[in-house]
C-alpha cells in the first residue's frame, strides 16, 4: 500500500495529468481507507475550483473594475495564475 506522502504527491499530479492505471488504483485504494489523504484531495479540488472562479472574474486590462480589489492586486493575481 502507498504511504500518505506518496498519495499526496499522486493526488496533486493527477490533477495535472493522467496517471498510469496502477498508480490510480493504488491512490484510490489508499483514499478509501485514509481520511486524511481523502480530505487533502477534497481541499486541493476546492482550491482549484476557487482559483478557477477567481481567474474568471479578474478584469481584463483596460476594462472598468467590477471588483473591490485594486488594479495592482488584480494584476498580481493574474500574473500568479499565468506563471505558477
């Protein structure tokens, strides 16, 4: 069985690319039994969803602001999303 350290790495990788079948099965099996790693996976999914929503609401340069964030803050967020 995979360790929690291995599974957290695989969970993160699985969100960026498809894992080989053996690793996917091992990861899923571990997640069934380990509530901490399952919680970690849910947290990563929530973070990805939140950042995706934030990216969709960031104004394009030159458009009037619909948000309460300063122009500088929106630009920092935009650059961070583009260049992780």
